[in-house]
C-alpha cells in the first residue's frame, strides 16, 4: 500500500506542523517502512529523493514530528534511537541476533499496574527480546 503525499501533508497540517519537504518525506518514509529506522537509516534512505537533506535536518525533522505527536522515538537497550510512525499501542520485539525490530499488537492498557498504587502512570512501552525465525534457522 503506497502512502500518498496529499495524505501526509494533511496529517502534518492537522498536527499544526508546516509541511516542509523534509517533514513530508521523513513521515512518508516512516509510514511506508515499518522497520523502525534510526536517523542514519532515514538519511541514507532519503538522500536520493531529497538531495538537499542533511543529517542535521533529519534530526530536526524527527524531533519536530515527535513533538507534534506524529511519530514516537524508541530507545531500546541504550541503542541508537529508532523512529516509528505507528501510533496505536503496540509492543516491540527485537531480535538479539540480527537487531531487527518488529511490531506486535498487544493491549498495553490491560497491563496489571495495581502494584503501582499511588503512582501516576504516563507512557507505556513493552519490549520483548529473542530470536527471529530467520536467525533461528542459522
Ligand atoms: Zn534475527
Ligand atoms: Zn513500532
């Protein structure tokens, strides 16, 4: 399924973000590639379509998109930050052999937090580690 520029521009405008070329391309890349790229992967994936793009503008762009609530930043195990435009609640599985990160649907709202009596809970994240099917075959 391809993601249209018109729809990306509409999401940016609805979130109050000016739809610059870098923002449109970064958000489109993240919506089309659910592989949780790092800023460097985004830069390498977009520099051909957007030759004026710099690493600094990728960082500025992901920061602006994150503040607008259009993408989330994942910090898994102290590794390099990865970016994700899939906003509904979901968990992440990371393969410890190849490093691939994939989404899995889960109801984070159903987590039992009763042991946190008296605490205010904000963001919830769920990370699961193991080996992907391909790496198990090696
Ligand atoms: Zn793997
Ligand atoms: Zn994800």
